[in-house]
C-alpha cells in the first residue's frame, strides 16, 4: 500500500475511534470516519498481542492490507478505515479472510454501491 493511504499517526487513530462508527463480525472489527479533506481512503490495521507473536501479527496485517489493496477500486473515497483483527481470523484461509473483510466493508456501507 502506498504511504499516503496509511493511517499511522496516533491522533488519527484516536479521532477515528472517538468520532467514527464501527461494525464487527467474528474475525474483524472495522471503524470508519468520514474525512472529506483526503482524496482517497486511508487504512490502518491493528492486531493485539493477544492474537499472537510478532510474526503472526505482522502476517495478519500484511494480509488485510493486501486484500484492501486488491479491492481499493471498490472502496468509497474520503474515509479513514481501521481494521482490528480478532483471534478468529487466524484459522482462516486467504479466500475466507477476503470474504470476511469484504463482508465487514459491505455491512459498514464502505463499498461503492452498498447501502446499510
């Protein structure tokens, strides 16, 4: 993912958590907040130490970012998105994880043409 599409600042994460909305399924929690001044969506991924060691956490983070990168043309612009990975995502195959990410985005009405 391109650097300008990433949420990295603690203040940005806090703003999305405080002022945003959320949706959760068994594998993921997605928080989002509208951000009209940015030209595209921005993404942050958070994986707790409860999920696994550093290797596992980084792998989950890379998988989520890759799924979003491959589906970025389907996402709405002008929004900040944070994914929180839960333990249930560890046992999933790539295809199932992709379905779960797209399901969470669809339910959150973050995909173009989706209504919730």
